[in-house]
C-alpha cells in the first residue's frame, strides 16, 4: 500500500506519452555513447539521472509559480551576463563563464528557459490590451540577452535563446506582414552570399559585425574542400560517415569513421554522424520519428493550455526543441554552419541535458495543470 502511494505520488506529475519518448531517447543515447565514447557513458548516466530529477521537480511546479519566477530569473540572467562581460573567464578566445570559487557557471544557459518565461509572462500581463508597442518591448527584452551572449561570443546559444523568444512573440500574434519582409531579406541575403562567395570569402575581405572565425565558418560551409585538413575537416568527415552508413548502417561499434576517431566531437555535437554511420538511414528515420513525436506532443500541450502564459511557454519550448534538432542535424550534414548546438538528449554533456529536461518538465506541468486551472 505504501509503495503504491509512493508510486502514485512519483507518477502523478508525469505525462506518460512524453515520458516514454524521453526514456526511449535515453536508452538510444546509452547505446550510441557506448560506441562513440565508452569511457564517458557512466558520466552521461549521472547527467541523465540529474536531468530526470530536474524534469520531475519542474513537472511538480505549478504554472502560477513559474509566472512569479519569470521576472526575477530574467533579471538575474541578464545581470549574470553583464558580470560575465566584466569579470568572466576567458577560454579558447571566448568569455562565457563565471568562477564562483566552488564551481564555474555559464549564465547563458539560464536564459534558454528564462527568456521564454519572461516573454510569456509579459504577454500574459498584457492580455486583452496588446498593441504594436508591446511587440517592440518584447523585442527589446529579447535583444539585450541575445546581444550579450553573441558578444561572448557564443553564436549557438545566442541562436537558441533568440529562437525561443521569437517563438513566444510569434505565438503571441505577431503579424505575418512584419514576419514576411524579414524572411524575404534573409533569403535574399543568403542568395547574395552564395552568388558572391569567391569575392567575399577572399582573405583580405572583412565582414562587418562578424569575427574572422565566424566568417570562416560560413565560407567553409559554402566550400568545405577549400580547407579539407583545417576548418572543413569536421564537415567533410561527418559527411563521409553519413554517406558510408547507407540504409542499414555498418553496425554498432563497426563504424570506421567513428572507431578510428576521424569524426571530431563524435560524442557531443557530431554524434548524429555516429548514428548515421552505425545505424544508417533506418536509424536516422527512427530517431527523427521520436523527435517528431516529442515536438507534436509539446504542441498539443500548448494548444490545450489553460492560460496565455501556459500556451506561449509550451509552444516556445516545443519549437525550441525543434530548433535544437534542426540546427544540429543541419550543421552535421553540412547545410548550416558549425555553431556548437547539441543533439537533444543524445549528445554528451550535462548542462544542455539538464536544461532540456527542465523544459520538458515545464511542458508536463502545463499539461497537468490544464484542468486544474480551468476549474
């Protein structure tokens, strides 16, 4: 009887469908990490255990309580980013961490959750009286942390924070009349870069607003063979691994590019190349199907949210999950620049995994409290 009560207490906040998908991803990750980096899988299991505790805890927190934390978390995150800019540690040319004496933290990770929380809270506050100026205010709230993160520089995290905020603004009702010109400008800009690649990628040409290594990443994307043993090495090796996997793959721990360590960062950002080489197209489709189900379930939770806050937050978290998947697979397959975005719940690493589990826990909280809030 006691065990039954304990189990009901543990299972109560959990969304069964979403949790089964998370467990499937964790099991798949264990298999992949045992091949990609056998000496790290135990550490990843510890990271996963911490992530699941965070997920369960977040699922128990009510959306009303999350609303109360939205503004303080956002202010704390921005202040920490300012502290990073003033006193942060510099490593490999990037200034992203704060040393607190007992531990080192990366405040930009906090903004991945604090940003959609803040904007969802703001639009909830303005419900019923939304005007154009509210979207301008939301844009300014988004621009401050994104600018500070991009300046570190950490383009991958800046993209994830930016997208999470833009998704909230989009779901809040931003007009397509404003979105369409931006999309058109983006398409024209990409076309112009491709058409003038030979000239703008010349060594003497400086790109305004970007550092030299960021320019090289884009130029390498356009032509990886221009520096096959240097900046294009990651992309070329991952493409070889993906192509050599075929339909069924070479088999677990039989991937030559993986086991001979030709794929750089094969246990973190480029783990999808390992999946492709050893499990082939079939493995890729299976993994994509699980990701698709997670995103669809998240959007269903968003559609059924009882409040504006819940709907905006759940929608932004779901599409942020999509952004993780799209950007990671895009950079591994060579259609996007390498920006250091992990494959959700599959790449090795604790911080990103815990952040993603926190987001999934919030989704479960919105799903669980839908009926309670309506009453």
